C-alpha cells in the first residue's frame, strides 16, 4: 500500500469516526451536530472512493476501515461519553482486527 493510499484510507477512517461521534452529540440534543455528521460521512466516502481509485482492493479497504473505525469509536465513545467497553467487547474488536489481517494477507499476490 502506497503512502498516498494509506493516508487517504486513514483520513477516511478519521472522517467516519468524526461523523459517528458527531451523530452521538446530535442524538444528545444538539441538532447542529447533524451537519458535522453529514460532512464526516460524505468526507469518508469521498476519501475512500479516491483510495479505491488509486488501486486499493475493496476487501482490504473496507476491512481496515471497519476494524479501525469500530476500535476508535469504541475507545472514544468510552472516553467521551462513558459508553461501555469491557473485556468481551475488547476481545471482539481484537477478533475483527485478526479477521482483517487474514483478509488482507489473502489479497496480497
């Protein structure tokens, strides 16, 4: 994976997590956060499409996006909103990460 593709994918993940955290803020009663939610999701999809156009395999891109998105959202949800994050959930996040590694290793020629 080139540095450009990695940067695009990383930015897509950050934008998606920001959109999800903004959605949580909007759900807490501040409707202004819906604009940031939309911007985060639209930005994430735009950045992901550019990463795919640069040659990133869809299975690898989506797997990494989901795994890191879930992990970051869970940790930040815990820190910012006191959402639950227990050992079972941590194991689940780890299993998702292992699954992504297996998919990525199968995609390498």
